[in-house]
C-alpha cells in the first residue's frame, strides 16, 4: 500500500514538473532554478521528464555548478544528497547521483566530495556508471602524489561522512580495472589507517588483478596475509583463480604449499581448487606430487576426474619402468625436506642402525671385516623387482579391465606381502661402516623413499578408483 501511495504521489507531481520545465528553455536552466529555490526533490523528476537526459546527459545538467565557489558548490551538492535520502524507491535518485559524480570528478578538486557521492550510490543499492572508474582512478593518482591513502579518505569526515570498506573497495576495483595494481595494493594496506577494515571484496579485487597479471608470488603472499593476519576465509572462486595462475606459471609446488597452508590454518579447500592443482602437476610431469595431491583429495572425500586420475597412474607406472630410482627419490626429496635416517647416520657413524624392508642382494657389496664398526640390516623384504611388476600389472588391469579388478589384484598382492613379512627370517648381514657411509645416499633413496613411493602408488589406485 505504501509503495502504491508513493507511485500515485509521484504521478501527481509529474504535471507540475512538466509545467516547471516549460518555463525554461533547457534542462540545465530548470535544474538551476530548482537549486536556487532549494526544491531539490524535483530534480529526479526533471531529469526523468526531460527527453534529452535519460542517461548520462551531455552536456552535464549540473555543469553550471562549476561557476560556484568551491565551498558553495560543495554545500549545494551535499544539500542535494541529503534531500534525496527519503526518496523511494531509491533508484529514483540514481541519475542525479551519476550526473553529480561525473561533474565532480571532472572538476579540479574532486575530493572528498566524489567519495561521498560514491558512498551514497553504493548504499542506495546501485553502482556508479562505468566511465566513473577511469575518471576516479586518474583523479586519485593525481591526489595521491601529495597525500597518503588514509589522509585522502579521512577528508570525507569534513563533510559529515565516514569512510567505509564499500567506498574503499570501489576505489580498489577502479584502480585494478585500469591496470593500477600497485596503487590498489597501497589502498588495501592503507585503508586501515582511515578506520576501514579490508574484507573479502577488498582482497578479492586485488587477487583477481594479481592473477590476471600472473603475479603469483604476490598473490600467494596476499592469501597468506588475509588468512593469517586478517582471519578471513578466502572465497573458493578466488582460490581457484590463484591456483589457475600458479598452474599457468607452472609453479605447482607453490600451489601445493598454498593448499597445505590453508588446511593447516583450518580453512576448507574445495574440489575445483584441488583439481586445478592436480592437473597442473600432471602437465608439469610432477607425477609424485600429483599422486600426493590425489591422495589428499581422497582423504577429503573428493575423487579426481577419471582422465586426470588415469594420467597420474600412467605417470607413476612410467616412472617405475623408465626412470632410475635416484630420479624417483629426487621427487620425494622435494616433498620431504628431511631424511631422518640420513641425518642419524651422519651424526652417529658408529651406531648400529637397522633398516627394514630392504632387498640388498643385488645392490650392495658386503664387506665382511669384523674389526670395523658394524651396521646390521634386516633382510625382511619384498623384492623391488616384484613390486615393479605388480604396479605395472595393475596399471594394465586398469586400462583393459575394471577398477574393481585392479583393487582385487592389489589386495591380493598386499596380503602376500604381509604373510611374507610375518614369516621372514631374522638373518643378519654385516658390512663395513665406511662402505655404508659411501652407499647411504643410494640406500636411503633406493629403499626408504622407494618403499614410500610404492605405498603412494597403492593409495592412488585404491583410494582413487571409483567403485564399479
């Protein structure tokens, strides 16, 4: 009923508005007369009734205000803004706001009045017209050459307005849209000095611009800042953009570290972000890292797309058949920065160490010198060659048969492995400590890392295979 009453009232005013227009030859003269008589609430209807000013009239109907002294011009515009607050629907005031904003930005001293008008437009549920961003960015850069971000924003208080995050976000977005990312970052970091707290919109605009410019290092640092310092939870769309930029730059290790950081901080990473990083690992042929991501996805209840999963599986099988174990271990060295076994051997060369699950029959030449300090090695293992064959067989099964058949094949092999471990002999081999030191890098890579590698292969198959 209230809305219907407001509509009827507006229609009843239209005849008087048309009469008001007829008294003056141009729209500008009509608006000037309304300003002089302080009948500001007539201005929206004057603009709506004029055939030459539907949107962004040219010349601007408020251009006559340029002849006013700065203080009087500011006072008049502020009075117009205040008088339009009660208008309903709020969209009635949008054309007035847009004309005033364009007029203000084209004047030599646009601040802080232009920021006040932007705030009014945003709070009315509208957006400034598109050309505002270029004009605002140019004026902002010129003004910032002499004042800080906080100083420019705080000038709004002299007019009775308080700077807020919405106004700052529009400034940031405008700067990003005209390729002024560096200044946008300064506004993001400086808005707190004016009492405005950066929010998801603030960081989202900056991160989008960083991703478009492929500035991935800065983007990851910004994500860490918003999470660790501001306590904000990044939007999934924003994280996907950052992950896609890292993928485009082939910085998949940095992408994996970003996901790990977010999870350690307790934030949720969605399927799409995981998938983008996984596909990036495959493209960069980082199959070991890809397998780690795939297993991590499975732990979260996400199943990678079947084509991507098959590429990971094929890549792992290719490593086993076509790559020396040292090369495989190099991949794991990137994931595990420390090797406890190696460190312990380096610090305690005379200590007896026991390695399990190692077949040393073909790779280590045993030196039976009992007068030297000794190291014992348990010979309780499944042959590496047999494990190679099993992984390759399972890969072929995945291609030619079904995921269920591959699962059964792996389950059978792992059961056999367990039985052999339980019945393994406790024989000991002894070797010279110096030989052990010379071979320790080969041993730790060939056995410790490769054993982990096989487990990883099994996890990818078992957890990544859909139930058929």
